C-alpha cells in the first residue's frame, strides 16, 4: 500500500438531517396536498410488501370475525417507476418465509426458479482454482434460485388483491415528525430543473400522513439514518457495508450448480467473494460483493468483476453469450452487533435491510426481510387494535425480531464478519470455528469503526482492464444495461464536500460502479443522471438523497 493514506470520513459532508426530518409540518404550503393513511410502508421491496400483505390480511380477518378495528388504509411508497425496478439481490432464497407469508399459494406458483442441487466453492488465483469444502453456513441444497425483481412484482400483485395502495414513483423525501413521534412522510417533488427550480412538468410533493410509518428503504436509507441520528439510537458497532455488482447473462450452455469463489481478484486485506448462479436453462447470474472497509482507495468492484469474467473458471461459461442486465447495490454486513438498539420508536418501525437484517455468513437476507415485514405487521395490528401507536405498543416487534428466527440466526453468526477485520486467514479460521460450534467459540466481540473512518491508501497492484465489449464492459456501457433512462437535467441529488482533493475524488470515481464521479480540470465532476441508486459512495463520501420518482434503473431480472 502507498504511504499516502487518508480517512474518507474527513471529507464526507454531514447528514442533512434538517431537510430529512420536518417537525410540526415544517415547510408546508398551500400547494402541498396531504393524504391520510393508516399505515405507510416506505419502500416496495420484500420487507415492505410482506408487511403490507400481512397487515391487510390481519385487518381483513378482524373484520370478518366481527372485530371493531374497521378499515385501515395501507400504502406502499416505491421510488422506482414500477415495483422491482430498483431491486437487486444474488439471489439464492430460503423459501420458508415466502411460504409462511403465502401459505395458500401452491409451491409451483411461487416466483422462484430452479432448486439448488449442488454447491461448489473455489479459492481462486489469477489463473487457477482450488476447490474447497463448502462452509456449513453456505450450504444451499433445497433452496431456490430467484430474481428479486420477480418476487417483488409477485408480492405487489398479492398486496393489490388485498386492497393495499401501491404508489410506485413516489419516493419519500423527508420524514414528518411531531415531537419524537413520526406521523408520516413527504414525497419528492417532480419536474425540478437542474437549478432546483420548478419546470413545466412540475408537481409538488405530497404529505402522506399515517399512524404508523415503516421504513423499508433498504441499506443506507437517508430517512433511516436521519431518524436514528435524531433519536440517538446507537448500536454496539456501526454498520459494515459491502458493494455488490451483478450481471445477468444469456449463455450457450446451462449451469447446473451454484458456485461461489474467494480469493482473486480480491487482495488478502479485502473481504468479499463472487457468486455464479443458474437462472434457468439459458441464463446465468454472476456477481462480486466486496467490503467497503477495504484499505484500498482505488477499490473498483466493477473493474474486478470484469477481470473475474476472464478467469479460466468463468470465461467458458460466458463465451458466446450476451450480457442482458447489469446493476449494483450496497449491502449491510454488520449483523447482530450492528443492529440498532431499538428497531423503531413512536409511530415508526424499521424492517429488512434498513434494520441491517442480513446474514453475511450464509449470504442471505431476503427471508429475513420478509419475516421482519410480517412481524412488523403483527405488532402494528396489535397497536392499532389498542388505539396506541407509541413505542410501548409497537415494541413487541423488536422482541419478535431479536428472540425469533431472525435474531437467533444473526446471533449464531454474530462475529464471522468481524473476524475478517484482521485479514482473510485469521477471519477464515475464526469463521470456521464459530460455524462448527454454533457461535460458542471464535465469536468474540470485536469493536469496529465506521467504514468511512478506516484509513485508505492507493494499492501497488490496482485491478484494471480494457473493455472488449464482448465479455467486459466500461462502466457507462454497463450502466446502459441497467435500463437507466434518468433525464439529463435532473437536479443534483448527491451532496459532496466542496473542493475535495484529487486523491479523494479519484476514490469516488473508482468506487462508484455507474460512472457518476470524475476528476476533470482540477475538480470533482458529478454526473447525477448516471446514478443507479446503489448508495455505495454514501458510505464513504457524497451523501445520497432521493430524486424524483421513476429515476434510476429499471431492473427486470436482478
């Protein structure tokens, strides 16, 4: 590593809490319409939709049994133009939660692709591979390969059948609070010009007021961050994040097994690995997930994925095929110790990735997201029946998550990711010991800093590549495959510190998979329309905020 090191957090702007939390109808005007809902789920991913489905079903059953709760208007706000447009995951899915959510749906009708029959794990060198035993936490036999986009669209249809209001294209731009109580959200305006002034297509924001607001906005959601900061809700450790870059390919030969790799192209001081999953007879998903606590300032996950595709293990799978789709997202990896001490408050609950409910040891979070949504719905239903939306009434959700299947799973693997802070060899040994003993050994608490507080420097051997536009692609060409058609004159939605030095700007340019950041003419240039909302640089640099609904990617098979 270079001797010239720096701390990214020293160049990160503060979280704009004052614009993310509006108290006592701050900023309201005559052109801001207000609508009343009973419950609003912010985010149309698996957690939000599962919660909406379960809550609608509980309300329906209450009415059928003569209960006195009455109608409860339920809304799901989704920032993408359509459900699934912004959803990306591996994904090998533990289908148990989906079956619990939809018990009357025949298994053959669930939005799942092939069943996993075989796992392989390899340790890679630049030109070779060594098969290694599959870690116990990574056994996937009997689980199902899936597209999270397809799961979400399927859940959206079930929610609408139950009367849930699906409001796609309506991102939540700010949280409405009265004192310490959350009373809803304000959506983002539409039609602002590059200067932030209303244009011909301008539509003002809308206040969506609700007795209970559920934040299901995924990893690094700005409202989640703002609420936790405002209420001083801490965790044992700050959250650890990774960036995953994924591609879907149409190939000549079907893949018959699930493959994971470790080692090259990652260096020994950087945590991560790849996945290659069959998605039917002619489709393959390939992706690379890399921890953002890497000490490498020139970390470029997109470039590493392009190099990985040229490896002798991978290249034959893709040759003669076609890149169909590309995308990226940020993943919470901190697990048990990074969960907020309180998963909600007066009028508010946190679910799914917003609460950090991902088990990095098993590479899974979708089933936990679905279960968290269901547990949230049960707690909300009880609170509504009691006529009380305080944290005292909603608190059973917190207990259900920590003491139920989600918490037990995260606790058993609570220190696996933390062990890798001291390198791959030490981390691998600790992970193996913790796995074999159910977390009783090799699972000590390790205090960690925020990712942005980890010093970084230039590496002596950065990963580079020259796109051939057949197997490997530049960031801009890959971005086109995300379906991103954001208008060119959209206002800037990422907040960077003024006058960042060149080495910091180049870190942003390397890290961002979508080509949003460049160093030109002695300054940082931000190409906002390129953004695919992966939120990676929000971890280490410029703050991400929402923009008008429908912006960003339009994933179909991710």
